[in-house]
C-alpha cells in the first residue's frame, strides 16, 4: 500500500478545504470537481493556475474509486498544478448533513417562497431553498453511495 | 488592637471574596480553552486567504482598487479593541494607555484623529474624553461570532470608501500565551504588505498563465473586503482569548493574595483570643485569691 502511494504521488493532487472556523479537509485526491461562478470545473493533477469565486454548489472529489461529496456556499478556489485550495464561506461534509433536517428546511423554504412578501424576503427564501435543496441532494447521494441497493 | 468580632467579620469577608475570585478563575479557564480553540482553528483560513491574496496582489495594480490605493491622509481612525467586562488585570489599562499615546502622537503631528470602539470598557473610557467617537460596538464578546466581524468589517469598509477617514489603525491585545498578552498597534487600511510571511512553501509561480474567473478586477473586489473581514475576525478572536487569559491570571493572583490575608488575620485573631482568655484567667485567679 505504501508503495502504491509513493509511486502514484505525482498523479495526485492535494486538496485543502477551509472555512472561516476550521480546516475541513487536507488530503491527496485524484480528481476534484467544484462549483465555480461561471460553471462547475474539474481539476486533475497538473491543472494550470486558476483562481475563481465559487457559488452555492456541490464539491466532489475522488480518491481511487471512491467519490466524496461536500456542500459549498460561496467562497474562492485557487488551483495550481499540485494543489487545490478551497476557501469556503460555509462548507459541510456529506456525512455531517442531517438528511431529515435538510428535508424540513426544503419544505419550509418552499412554503416561504409561495407565501411571497417583500422582494428582499423572496430573495432570501430563494437562497435558503437553494441551500436546503443542495444539502438534501448531497446527503442523499452520500446515502446511496453507502448502500447502493437500498 | 481590633476586637474579636471585627476580626471574625474580616476573616469571613476575605473568605467570601476568595470564593468569588476562585470561581471566576475557573470560569475564565474554561472560557479560555474555548477561545483558544477558536483562534487556533481560525488561523488556517486567515493564512490561506493571505496566500491567495499574495499571489493575486503581486500581479494587481495597487491603484486599481480603493482598499489597496494609498491616498493622501487627512483623517486617521483608530479602532480600539477592549473587553466588555473588567476584573482582568492590566488588560484594558494597557490597551487604553497605548491608544491614548497613539492619539496624542497623531494630534501633535497635526493629523486629525477619530476613534471607533469595540468593547464596553473602551466606550466607558472614551465617552469621558475629548476624542471624536465615530462608532461603538459594545457587547460583542458575549457571543462572539463571524457575523460580528462581518458587521464591523463591512461598516468600516463602507466608511473608508466614503472617505470618512483615509487610514485605519487597530490597537488590540494579541494572545501570545496564557501568561502573556501583547499590545499590538497595526495598520489595517489601506491594505499593505500582502506578501509577508506567505512565501515559505510555494515557489514563485511566474511561469505559465494564470486564469481568472470571472476576471481579475472582480476577484479583487470580492477578495479584498473578505480579507479585511477575516482580519477583523482574527483580531476579535485574539482579543477574546487574551482577555480570558488575563482574567485567569489576575484571578489566580487575587485568590492567592486573599489566602495570605486570611492567614495573617487569622493569626492576629488567635493572638487576640488567647490574650483575652489569659486576661480572664488572671481575673478569676485574682478574685479567688482575694476571697481567701
């Protein structure tokens, strides 16, 4: 095992995810996909220098055959050939998301959106709906990955 | 010599004080642990952000963004960060003294100054003095969160962009260790020296092109205020941790002093008591002798 990591080191890319209150992840991965403002982008080792802002979306990364998911709410990403740094405003790992809470949040946001109100309130409701849907989607994917036949 | 009763009263009063200082010390120790964890976990983000800023700032034109541009300094603002509560040794005194020195220096140099205040103690101090107070944020340390930093940061950036002041300094206590706090006076705006301390790991990346999305200018627009907010947050966290550390040390000292006082007064209480007993015995013996 140690040998394979040593030989494949050059084919991996270091992924670091930090949010204002902690370091979420620092790991060598094979592939990263992140939600840039102008569309999702994928990063393989040896990617050129790249700096972008992030929107609300899903971050996924692959280590070997296994893919992991994370929710990202805004932030920045810096990419260089050896390393991807994600500076997220808010980030959450799939396994930390409570799926039931996410579901109630979706229903609540939908109700709020239907009720309407001031433009700023509607905008707020739209954003929280987007956030809630994202968290729900990621949590579901995570569950499916854990037991694919359920 | 004091009466037995007054000595007894003194001892029990010292004991009560000691109980309070001991409890405060323990509370401060628990809070310190939490504050310390928070500042330690906030540092990676602040450092990463500074790295990214460094890479970008190298390429950017300084005058292209208001937060970077040096402009003619008319008014200087000082952001004073103190605690909300007292009983933490020299913590606030040190800050306020440095702040007053700084303000006096600027005034003698002929620069108009104004202050913005974080923490109830600085508000109490400056309200009674002649400096212009532009803004106050008392009571943020009870439940300190990133929202507070956001609120303060956005407000300051807005005022800066509107030309209310042209340079911003901050004075705060840095958390060095549990036993040591250091008063820091540093310039926050315009943002300068983006490159410092970042260069130890990544090699200079001049080769190859750099891709920006959406574009360089917009990225700077998004990153610079963020950087400032994160800096503000770090300053608040430093101060919160330093405050608890200072309080813990101060209360530890107070508890020890109370213990010494109790020992001293108890000794003199016992002496007085014994003298009284001896005197009474003499009286009795004298009386019995006289009856013979």
